[in-house]
C-alpha cells in the first residue's frame, strides 16, 4: 500500500464519529489556546492602530466588522456543504456540523449587522440604509434564525 493511499485511509477513518470525537478532544485544547493568543494579539493591534485620514478613528470598527461578515458567510457555506453531506451520504457528522454552524453564523451575522450600523451612523448619517448588501445580510440573519428555530 502506497503512502498516499494510507493517508487517504487514515483521513477516511475520521468519518467514524467515535474516532472523530476522540481526535477533536485531543486537538481542541491546543486550538483553543492558539485561538485565544491570536485573538488577544488581534485585539491589541486593532486598538493600537491609527485612524484613517477620511474616516478617523471609526475605521477601527472594520477590524471587527469585516471578519465577522466573512465568518457569517463561511458558516452559511459550511451549512450548505454539510446539508449536501447529510442528503447524499446520510452521514451523522454532517448533520452535527450543520446544526453547529447555524448558531455561530447567526452570532457573526448579528455582530456584522451591529458593527455595520455603528460604522454607518458617523459615515452616512443614519443607522440603516436599504442597500442591497445590507438587506441581503439581514435576510441571511433571518434565515439563520429560521434554521435555528
């Protein structure tokens, strides 16, 4: 057996929920520690960054807003791929992934909507405009809430 087929076999072993949960239990403390360190570094760099020449200090909101928006859309993509895995292969981990991604996506969508409004007030003079991007992101939030319910 070649090395590449052995690696594929080992990777496909993670389709077993018991093996996957055992691996996740070993990796989770390390990933949580690395995430906490990177989060602290990111917050420090975000709070010490200078202001923009046009937007001033309100540009710092973008350091939270943009990643939250990207993560909200990524969670929706994860849910779509997981739903395909559930429908096609009826894999139990795909269903767990789908159910786990929905609250995360809803939280990140809410953060993106709130930080966008906080940024929009000083820049546009209003908290909300019925722009297509803003409205579609609000619809995404409603879809997350519907999936959670």
